[in-house]
C-alpha cells in the first residue's frame, strides 16, 4: 500500500474534507480510489470537489457532516501499489525505499532506510545506524545515492564526509 494523501480536516458543514495529495498531479488522487486507512479498517470513495492554496477539497463516501470530517483529521489514505502508474528508472515510491539496506561504495553497511522525508528542497533518507536507535539524514540525490537496487533490497551511498559516525578510525592513515 502506498500513502497517496492525508486528510487535513473538515471543509464546510456538509462533510467535505481538506485533502493533502501526495501525487505528482494532486487531482490524480481521485483516480486511485477507493482509498483505505493505513490499517485497512476503513475504505472511502473520493471525489475531488475543488482546489485550495495548500491542497484540495474532496467528498469522501460515507462522510456526510462536519463532525465526521473533523474526526478524520490526520488520517492518511492509501492505495494499492498496482493502481498507481509505473515510474521512470530514476524515480521511486517512498514506500519502496523504506527497509532497504544502505551500503557505502566499498560495500560496508551504513544502516537501513527508516523513513523518507521531504521538506521542500529534496528528499532526505532517514538512515537507522546498525545496532542503534540513532539515525542520520542523507540527501537522496544522485551524488549521495548513486545506486538504488530494489531487486537486491539495497542502495549504495556516497555520503558527504563526516555525515556517518567514524567506524573507529580504521580508515585513517597511519
């Protein structure tokens, strides 16, 4: 399941919601309905009814009043992967990256992708360090991540100097 949007709250009094779409073309979220909650407990048909400065307005099946719409605030909406379009070779769904092993260019383990964040400029991979709860944010650029191999479940990273903790000084010259 791929997260394609999130409900930001009620819009009006007739059950419409403010909707954040995570699709490249925001209104395309309507094409992937019915959408489900993360746990699969609820499913919604969706009809986009308008556009706002920071999102869309939509009517969800079974949501008929402001109180029901407000109760869904923060709910993430998911679509099955097979309903979504294929991507070019150099693009990935965030869900496909989470869980990948991260290796350095020499094949050494750096960690595992725990999450993917985007705060506007570029995607950031949150890498959980091996045997630790600590994480490091790695820019998801061609320079920092030259290879993504979904089939092998790994990506190769060439991180900026000093981003990852030193591995005990083994790479320092004598």
